[in-house]
């Protein structure tokens, strides 16, 4: 018994632990299905070095990447009512929220922060797909409003990264009410001549695409991102027709004039910085002419 407990069991545990740790070093690319070393992905901003497939990027990583180091100031999301419908299916909504918080290390599916992008002042909001698919509930709506309010207060552009499956069904009508609320917030930005730049990432669908995601003054998208209201399979089964190749991808939307450009992640920060600079300069010129 002592031989089993003192020698065999520790060896088995060591082998299992070693196997688990080794697997964590590699990520399978959904584009080319090749295994990519995790350190390589860190250097390429989660873009496959083999096929250039743009993998999902956590919201906090986006914030830390796009805002200049040393300038980041995270903005708290106002407290909201949790589980307004006391929702429960096969699991309590409050339990789902707890799991998502532990998984993403975030309070909800949105993170907002102020800082600089290439020395240009800005407020950035990023949706986190790791938190219940980036779904928009009351907290996300409140977070977007807070980001817009902060942008107006600081008189700086608002940059938004979208990644969402749509409205959060566990909050029902409360979730759907965030669509008009976010549209009103965007209108406030426009009334105050605050540039509003949207970057659509994979996926951007449902209520998010039907509200603030498609209202940018400038709209960019990452390569290959799924963008639309309903998914391709839902649309195809509804219209009973074969959809065009590449339907609802970033490239398809660009070809049909629905977005301004498709930008690779490695170039995105520089493009956003230049866009801010041009927009802010044009607004300053317009104001000087009006006087």
C-alpha cells in the first residue's frame, strides 16, 4: 500500500499535470486548424501566424493593447439591478453571472477606460465575448452610456470594439431597452461633435449590430469577422435560398458599402490613431471657421 501511495500515485499525478500544462501551451487555429504556440499568439495579437486568422481577443487585452502604456484609467460601470426578472432555466441567471465573472475576471461584458491612442486622447469601450457571449444586458447598456458620457465630459473621441451574440435573453425586455438607450447616447455624441469610431470584431450580431455597432462616424472591421443581425444559417432557413459566398463577413460588408475599411489587427492601432487625429483636426477647423 505504501508503494502505491508513495510512488505510483505521485507519478501518475505528475504525468497528468504535465500533460495538462503542455496542452495549455498550444492553441488550435479555427482557420487553418494548425496548433499555434501561445507565446507566438501573444506576439501576433492573437492572429494566426500561418493563415492570418483573427482569433477572439479578450476585452481587457484589447484595452491594454490599444491604449498607450501608462495612460490607461479604467472607468467603473454604474451599479445596476442584477437579475431583474429572477430568471431561471436549467440554471439560475445569478449562477451564470457568477461563472462568467470567474471566467472573464470582469464584472460584466463591457470594459471602459480613458487614455491615449498614439498620444491622442480617447475613451475606449470593449465588449468581452468571454462574458456570456458579449451579450448586452442592463450593465452593458449602462456601461456604454457611461463611456459616451465620459467622452462628452472630456471632449474626446469614443472608440468601441464590438464582440457580441446580441441581447441577453435572461433580462428580457430590460435587455431590449438597451437598444434605444445606446442610440440616444450615440446621438448625444453627435450633438456635441464627439467623434465616434466603431471596430467590428468577430462576431457582431443581434441587438448590438442593430443599435450602436452600426452608427459610427467611421466603422472599421477586422478581417473575416461575422457581422449581421441573425446568423447565416437562420437567414438561409428563413428565405430558403443559398446565400452568397462570404455573406455577412467583413469583406462582404466592405464590398457593399456598409463599412469604411477592413483593417488587420497589427495595423489597427495606427489606423485608429490617424483617424482620431484627422477627425479632431477637422472639427477644430470647423469651429474656428464658425467663429
